[in-house]
């Protein structure tokens, strides 16, 4: 039987597609066919809903001991454009939202060479003290691993202590491509694939859910992407701890990989659809609008994405420093509604764990 017939039957029956079939989707499926299949799967899992949350990002520092080649955000200590927020400055940001209706604070940053575990614990405790009703999603696997190494504490103890102070989930950053040969080329100082997976597995085992990302469109091959997706799907089969998968497009400005350029919007659509079709056990796919840009995010909703992240409120500079269109990324609820209305989806406010936020 022809591959497209086999895949079509599997999708109609809700059966899992194989790695070989995933590769065929990347290489040979038409965009029209991918869109149709991705919509079938997204409607089966999420109906007509497009989720968002009211959130704010806090980036405590962009000073980082690593030098990932794709990173436009990282600065050395004392370099122009570097920052490291004090606990008081972080508290002041949290205070600004004390009487707002945000449901999540998202905290990630560089791996500061001189910050120990206490700094991160104080951060979580302070934000939780000021915003006790707000979900704290914090720290990439990279930051958590450095806390584990610098404190000499087992990873589970690091996560358990942060959880006791108010941490409720962890974001999906730092995964890049979970293929060590690719990591050696683009982020040689980062933890390896096994360590990234270990952080997430440990978090899931402690009742902390998480997300997973994939940075695509640089030196990786389709085979590398399939390895990455396969590792995530396997872990999810065991833990069920991933809430959302977030494909992140490599952006080329102001970093050491610029020469490889950026992939096309058609490739973004193809990738989103293949991820939706292959990751049958991860319920949500996020179109992270600060990275795609507000003008392109509509496309992603038709290729399987069901989540637009959140309002963010100018709290992240990670993609604006790499050439994304919004230099101070903020999305109002009205703008999110307009996106959904023109694409005939139903906007639904969620909390960090995808429970619908009830309106008063
Ligand atoms: S991607 Fe993260 S870990 Fe890598 S250099 Fe940038 S801030 Fe540091």
C-alpha cells in the first residue's frame, strides 16, 4: 500500500505513526495533506479550542556561562547589554501584578556563573510570597542541572526543595535537539540529551508537570528531529508529565549560526503538522507567537497548534534579540480574540495545567 494511504488510515483510526512514517511526512507529504491530517488530530484532541493564559515572564539574568551558538540573548558578565536582577528587583516585578488577573509567572534566564542554589530558591520563595495564587513555572533543565551540580544535592532534592517553596511546573527550554551529535555543534557546553530527559523525568515523578521544546531549522536533519520526537514520546508514555510541546524556530540575527539562515514559513507549517501527528500522547502544541511573530501565528493554528502561549506583557527578550518582529512582545486578549475569530477557532483562557479559567 502507498505510504499516504497507510498514514491516512492510521490517522482516521487514531493509531500511532512510526518513525519511518514521520520521516516520510517530513520529506514527501504535501502541505495540503499535512494540514488536513493535522486538523483531524487537533480536533480529536482539542476540538475547536485555542488556549492562552494570562502570564508574565521574568528573566532574572542574561549572563550565562554557556555559549550556545544559536543564542542572541546571552552576555558575559559586565558586557554591554547584560543584566542580573536582584531579589528586590524581581520582587518589584511581582508586586506590579499583585492586583492583576495573571495566572502564571514564567521564570527562565541564563546560567549565571556565580549564582548558587540559594539564589534560585529565594527567587521562587519571594515570587510565591507576593503572588501566592499564581502558578510558578520556572527554570529550564539547564538551570536546574547547574543547581544540582553546584549544590551537590541529588536532582530530586533540588526539585523537591523548589516545589516546597512554590514551584509548580517547569518549562520546556534547553531541549534544542535531543541528539548529542547536534548538541556538540550548536550548544557544546549544555547538558546532554540524557540529562535533559532525566530532569524532566525526575520532575514528572515528583508531580511537577513540564513542557518540551525543539529548536529546529539550523544544522539538524529530519532524522535528528525524529530522534528528538521519539525520545519525548517514549518518556511521555512512561510519565504522562508533558502538557505541551513547543517547536521553536531558529532565528538568525546576532548569533554565531547566522550563516545557516532561517527556514521558510512552509517549513514551519510542515514541522508543526508532523509534530502534531507524531506526538500522539502530548495533548497540546504551542505556537509561541514571540518567535513566529504575530503576523505568522495564524498559519500554525491550521497545522495542528492549539495554544498561543499567553499575554507575556513584554517580559521576554529571548526572541526579540534574535530578530523576531516584536521587540517588546505583548499580546492583548483582544488581539488573541481577533486571531481566533478570523481563523474560526474558539479562544479559551486556561491556567498553567490547561484547566479552563472560569469567568466571574
Ligand atoms: S541558550 Fe541559554 S544556556 Fe545557551 S547561551 Fe543562551 S542563555 Fe546560555
